[in-house]
């Protein structure tokens, strides 16, 4: 078989390698070499015709020119005889000759660039001179790198047929040499220097403003070219072409040295080569700051150098040492107004005047600006208004006996100004720590009533007032403000101390129960809020008797006003009946009536039901549906039980709670913070409007910074703000007699076929997630995928019946645990969010003949089912979290099984507290069952971080964590 490499002919490899190496085959054998011809051209006198073009000719040795000379260049090529000839080449034809003359591409490209650079800064080409490019008007300093590059490319610099006498120097300069003649006169001879050598006068020209060239025509043309270090001024360029010396008579020498030498020295270097002339010392340039003061605290600042009677720009000389430090940067012309003008005049100008080489000129009248440096003194006042819950807030600031107008002060603080200028031309620094704190507090107060004019504070803002009071040197309080705010602060200090309840709030006679000390404290706090028409949140841990404390409050209110309107209690449907039974047990003297149907289905109108009642209890659903009736009735107070039901500010139930007109509103919830800080805002919007800023500002100022983790101090600030109006005690703090609670995580491995199935679904859902562009807007799709994986981690048959044969390791583990629990005489609560999974567990319990009951949203005889478990009819109670997470007391059980975790820790806490609450006498054992290497592990980790947010806000923990289930949280649940 023939080798493919041998299929080409003998010369094929040469052609194929041409251009890939430096071999001779890569270079054309008959390429034309190019050169750049330099020629000194003599200008000819223009013809008399108006449109006749200028003309020139080759300069000849010894022939002077009345019109002057210029240096021209044109392309030439090397002939076969070794001469440099023009041939067919011109600047206009050269672009089309590359192929015909076989010109090296790099040389051809260089000539194109040379012509283009010359043309780019020239308005046009003079008619009749197109054959040459005049280097005298080659305006671009790119000429020099181009000429250097020509040497590298092998482009010759020709001066004749054979000659190539052109030299590129490094540095050129222009000056004047002053010598003294024998007669005592001064001779001023122009001197052009290239590379340190003086050139023959009259044989030098300038290359635009960036270089010089010198020539010699005898015995043959030669040229020396070099760039200048700095651009040549017009005067310097004229000096280059002046060949003869200037004579200054001896008698006029003083005048020359006094009047002409300084100006000449500014233009060029002046020296005396023979040392015959001694030059006077020149006065150094002086930097002048011209300050023009005008009305309205305006100051115009202009800078210039004054040098020998002439004004020069700032760039003309080096700046004096230290001026940048005084000015905070290099000097520049600018206009200053207000405090900037005052500060510059009072503080900067005196320092400028002390700098050597700087002179300050004042134009106009300079005001007597003066800084006030004493610490500020603050007086804060609150004055009653005709608007409910609001007081006018006043702040008086004085510094060194000068009263500072507050409106002007606060405007400056809001704009983050460093100083404030007053009308008497005094000014003060706003960087004092008191001003920083005042700005923060005033902005917070202003944000609370943002639709009003003026500055006001809400009477719910007790902690804000404390901060203002601590900051001020003196406070003046309205009497009603002092009663409310002062009284609540005193009560809180007492409750936080170890003192016993005082006589000012004894327990009502109608309370037929023995309240624990912390419950007495809670009642006293509620009574104070009620008596002063303040709202609040009772957020005690679940199982600590929040209902009892609230009933004691109602009894207290009835003792004070027996004939007043009833309280309205709104609760979940499953809890409505609990209020009646709890009232009958603890406050039998109160008349409590429940509303269990809509107005259309009831026989009695709401007004008839409320007549003679102390408490009306209704559900959230009925409250929302019949709000027209509830909103029209005059209630003594509104109580929202399990108030997390109204945490969604966009829900109708939340808006109804906001709109209901009642002098006292109380939210009861063991989980005031479930999903994030916005839950807190929603509840306080109902019970204490004005305590927190608008929802938009709350999101910007609290929720977002906390979620990003860059403002850990905000949690502490928010906690202090809400602390007076939210009471929360945990079981660990106030119910130490409760038996121990042991919590344990049971980790379960999926069976091999279950694992394979789960991993396949996980990869599919991950790919789906990668296709989503905005998780924040597409959370529904993400939650659907998440729910699918959660179900799959429990039991594959919950996803599809075709997986019925895949065993559920979690159910098997649960049954093994329940066997031991039941055998030991214990009783257990089993919780899950999925009723379908509880149904699977129920079926397996039936197979093992383990007695059990179930409670979920479909249970119609809820009380009977709960009663049966309490009586001990069965040992196991299956409960869905949604149906049994609140309103239940099941202290008969001492084991709790949580089958599936969720990111909200409050849901699990509620479930556990069904049995671990007051009345429990046995140790409670809690098992969280987690499937290994599944989304359940991710949920558990997320749950812990969300729990810390609630702790930090409610339990004085200073750590701050993200407050929302963010897009990053969702991504983390699907990561490997």
C-alpha cells in the first residue's frame, strides 16, 4: 500500500511549508525592496495666479532661499542596478503596487500606516505637492515610533541614488546662547542641539512641535532627526529657523536683563557658553489662591501661578510641599456654598497662608465664620395631640449658648452632613455621638407616622422614648404620657425583679384558680395594657396557661366595668369550644358564648348573642365571613387566639383584625415568629399600630439586612422595641417543675431499591431546578418538587401506586419502636404533615393489632376521638400537624414520634407541646425520624437556623439569622 506522504510530488512539500518557516522557499526570490527618500526642498515664491498651487524644488548646496526650506519624504525602490529610484511609486499609487512589484507585506503595510498617520491630523494635501510628504507639518508624534519601526523592517532611508545618510537621534532641544562681543555688546544666537551637539545655525528645521532635523548638503545630502522632550511652542519653532544672531547694544544690556530676559527664559533655555554674561536670579513662581466671597455664603476659589508678572496654569510648575494635605487633594478651581464655604474660610485659609510660596487674595467681604466646639445640650419634650395614640415630639438643641433650629438640624442630619452652618455665621460639627444617636432615633420616630407632618411619637413606642430620654440632658413629659409610659416601664422593672405582685393589681375575685407566679405577672401586665388602652402580644411558650391569664384579664375588666360591652375572642374552629370549657373551669362567673355558624344560618343575631355576655368566641372563618356584623359591634377588646392565623398581611382575616375598632387588642400565640420577621410586623400592626414603621420600610430596614446577615445589631434593636408590648416566657424559665423532655433523632437507611428510586427522582428534580431562572418568583414549582421528594423519603407508594412493593424503612422502624412503647405501658402521639402517610401507618398498625386513633382535617367527631384517647382506650394517637398542632392537651401520652421534619421549627414545637405542658407528670420522650441521605437531612439543618432567628428575637439571644425561606435556602435543599 502506498504511503500517503509519498503521493505529493517532490516539490509539493516546499510549497506546503512556505510561510510556516524561515526557509528560503518562504521568501519571494524577486521581492522589491522599499526605501524612504529624504530630501531638503526649497520653497519657491508662489505664482501670481490666485489658484496656482505652491511649488518647490530640490535644495542645492550654497543656494539660499528667500522662502525657506522643508524636509520631504517619498517612497522609492531599489532598482536592479542598485540605485534608489522612484519608478512607478508615489504615495497615491503605492497601495496598488504590492502584487505587481512583489513588495514585502510588512513594508507595504508600514508605508500605508505612515501616510495615514500624516493625513489624520492634516486638513488636506497642498495641490502640486502630492509627490512628497512634508515632515515639517507631520503633526503626530507617532512619527518617531514609525521611523524606528522602519529600521526594524529593513526599509532604507535614502538621500540619493546610492546614499542612505539619515540618522535618528535620541533627544533634541532649543535654546539661546548669549555671549559678549569685543565691543561689549550682547550677541543672542539661537542654538539647536541634537544628542548634546550644537547644530549649524540656519541648517535646522522643526518637525511640527515634537522634533528637530538638521541637514547638510555638501558634499552630499545628510540628515539628523530627533524628538524633543516637550512640545515646542510657536516662539521656539520660529527661533529654530532664525539663523543669525541678535545684537543687544551694551548700553541696553540692563534693559534686556530686566525686561526681556525673564520672558525669554520662560520660553527657552538661555545660557552663556563662554561665561561672559551673568544672568540675574529670577523670582520663583508664586501660587495664588483668589477667594471671591459673595452673598448667600458663596465662595469662588480660583488658582493660578504668578510668574514674573504673568499668570500661568497650575500645571506650569510643581506644587508647594504640603498643599495637598491642607486641601485634601490637589488645588482646583471650584465654587463652595454654605458650610463648605464657611469651613474653607475658617479652617483652610489660615493654613494656606502659612505655606511658603502660596499667596491668598481676598475679593469682597469675608464673613466672620466661627465653629462652635462645645458638646450639644438636648431637651426632649412630648406634648399631647388630638390624634389618638400620638404625641408631638420636640427636640431643643443648644451649643455654646446658641440655639440650633431643629428643622434645619434634622435636615442636615438626614442628609448625613458633617457640619451645619447657622445664620449668625457660626457652625458646628454634627459628628458628635449625640447627633448620631439623635438622627437614628428621630428617623425611627418619623418613620412611624410617615403620612403626617411634623415629628410625632406613638405611645406604644416606650423603648424609643427610653433611648431619647437617655440621650437628652432634660425631658419634659405630658401627664398622660408619663402615666402610661412611666407606669409600664415601672411595671416591667418590677416583673423582671424578684419582688412579689403589688396591691395595685390583685387577682379578680371571679378567678377560681390558683395562678402560678409567672401567670400572676402575665395577668398584671395584661391588666395594665387594658387599663391604658395599649395592645400587646402574649407569646408564652405553649402549655403555660395563656388562656387562663387572658380569662383573668377579662374578669378584671368586668370588675371595673360590669356593664361594658363583651370581649371578642377569635380562635381556630377546633379551639372555639375550648374557651367555653376553660372559662367554666377557671372563671365560672363569666358568660361565654360561642358562635359556630354564619349570620345567615344562625337564628340569633350577633347583638342578641352578645347581650349579657362577657365573652363572644368565634372562629377565624366566621370572623372573616361576617365581618360586617362583627365590625359594627362595640367591643371592649379583641383577643386573637393562635394569632399566627392572621400573620399574612394580605389575608382578609388580617385586614379584618386591623379594621376592627376596639380600645384593646391582644394577640395570643406560642409561635409569634414562624416564617420570619414579617410575622412580628403583621401582629403588631393589629395590636399596636404605630409601634413599627410601614411594611415597606420594615422590609428595607430590618428584614433584608437581617436576612443578608450584615446587621446583627438590628435583632437586638427590634427586640428592645417590641419588648414592652410582647410578653414571652419559656417553660424552661418559669415551669421548672415540668418533667424532663428527652429528644432523640432516629436515623433510618432506605432499603436498596428505595434508595435507587429516590436517587433517580432526586436527579430529575435537580435538573428541573436548574432550568428555573428566578426561584423567588417560581417557588411554587420548587415546593412541588420538594414535596415529591419528602413523600418519596417516607414511602415510595405515596408517589405512585406502582411502587407498592418498595418497603418503607421508616414505617418498619416506627412499628418496632411502638411495639416497645406499648409493651412498656406507655402511650404515644405520632405526628406527620401527610395524612396519606398516616393512613399507611394506620394500616400497618391494624396488621399488628396495635390499637390506635386518628385525628386529621376530615375528623368529624373531634372531641369524641380526643376523649377516647384521654380515657386510655388506645395507646397510639395518629395526628396530622395541621389538625392537632394547637388547642390540644394530651398529657396522657409520654412518647412523641415526628415522622417528617419541616423547615419551620414552630410546627414541631407545637406538636411536642401537646403532651409536654402543665399537668404532665412523666418524662416525655421525643423521637424525630430522619431518612439518611435524603432531603429530610437538609430540612433539619435549615430548621435549626430558622429556630435561632426566633430565639434571637424573643429570648434575648444576640445572634441574628436569615428571616425568610430564600432562594438560597431552596437551592440548598436540592444540593448533594
